[in-house]
C-alpha cells in the first residue's frame, strides 16, 4: 500500500485550534505537512476571540517536531481570508492543501430564526469558505496542484431540527464544490466534502455521554488526510465519516416520467397522476455535471 506522505506540502486549516480541526492539523503535521493553524478562538456561537487556540496547536505541532505558524483571522471577512492565504505564502511559499473547517452554531427553530443568527452562520461556514478558498485557489492553480476539503454536515445533507441556517450554509458548500470540481480539474485542484460526526464542543449537548466518549475526531481524520493527498484524484465526493465508518452521499436522479412530446404542455393534473413515477428513485443516475442532465430530455427533443 502506497504511504500517504505530506513532506514538502503546505496546508492551511481554518478552525484548527480545537475539535476536529486540531486533530487533522496534528495528523497532517506528523506526516510532514507544514501548517497554517488558523483559529479566531471565539465561543461556540462565534462571539469573542482568543489567540490562545491557534497558539496552543502550533505549540503541539512544534513539540512533535513539526512546523506550523498561527493565524488568528476571522474567515468570515474578505481581509481575513486573504491574510490567511498570505500567511501561508509568506511563511512557506505556497499553498497545497486547504481544509475549510471553521464553524459555529446558532440553533433556533425556523420561526425564531432572525437575520442576525442566519447571517452569522452563513458568514462563517459558506462565505468564510469562499473568502479563504478564493485566494488559495489562485495559488493552487498557478502551481498545478491543490487539494481542498469542505466541511458539510448531516444536518444539511439529510435535515436536522432547529438548524435551518446551518443546514443551508452546509449544503451551499456542496454546491460550491460541484463547481470547483469542474473548474479545478485541468489544474489538478481537487475539491471534496467531508460530513463528520465526532465529539467536540459543537456536539457536547446533542450526543448521549456514552456516544460522546467514543466519537473521537481521530476516527474522522483518516478520510480528511486521504482527500488531502496527491493520491486522491477524485473531486466532488461527499464523504460521511464517524467512528471508523466511511460512506459516500450523493444527489441522485430517478428515472422520471416524460409527460410531453415536446410541444404539448402537461397539465398539473397529469403531474399529480404521475407523481409516483416522477418521485421514484428506482435505478437512479448520478450526473457529474449539469449538461449530462440534458441527456434525459433526449426522447422529447427527438
Ligand atoms: P469546534 O467548535 O470544536 O471547532 C471549530 C473551530 O472553528 C473552533 O476552534 C473555532 O474557534 C473556530 N472558528 C469558528 N469561527 C471561526 C472564524 N470565523 N474564523 C476562524 N475560526 C473560527 O467544532 P468541531 O466540531 O470541531 O467542528 C469543525 C467543523 O466540522 C465545523 O465546520 C462543523 O460545522 C463541522 N461539523 C462537525 C460535526 C461534529 O460532529 N463535530 C458534525 C458535522 C459538521
């Protein structure tokens, strides 16, 4: 089995001062990567800041004999994103790997969801990934190599009570990845998505204590490391990871129903009558990009 090695690779990791992010940073460093440990060091809801979070992980990496620099910028600002990437280029000369991991929670049921809590979560998860990835992508494109990992959540992929802001932001990252996988292909910039489940301050009050004990971030990290490696040539994968269980989730399209000859507009009643066939997921197809979907219209276009 080929060994995964990050010697000579430069990684940026957002939110690497705690939880899952800290674990990925340590594992990447153990295998030779030099790391920009970004963390704002705020509270679970994103308020406040503290340099100690990033500093502590940098010290841990150095104690292992690795190389890392701290960065305390807020991913949710354009200046922050630019400075995170600049930190990597100034310290180490390039960026090979970017893990968009920083995250906060502001859970509320939808009827209590106000704009402030909506925006705070969208800004860190979705806009934050945009702000950091945008300048990092330029550097990766110029070097002909890049591995990007986005962090989504089962809350977005499958739904979860009280997390409309978080679910929307997390699915936004899947949409963003669907485009980056296409735009990065010829530059060897691969973007994949992780949906982790692990014990951290974000899950402390939602997991039963016996679960919390077992769900160590270390079980998730191997999937992240593989997706960051030069061996991983896939792009656009959404990978669930928890406790040593790994699987792929995807948007699939059912066989559908053609209710027109391309000239006659179907009635809503015809849609109602065919709803079972329209919503069927028997023998689903996976489309790699939008134009492939147009192929399904072939019989009507003939
Ligand atoms: P965590 O709260 O332990 O770590 C998140 C880190 O991001 C914190 O150190 C925090 O200071 C940092 N951060 C927050 N806002 C930031 C900002 N604006 N700029 C820079 N850093 C910022 O949480 P955890 O669980 O390790 O989460 C990591 C990622 O995994 C998040 O994106 C989260 O949504 C996602 N996730 C976690 C799951 C879990 O089971 N723990 C489940 C699904 C997704």
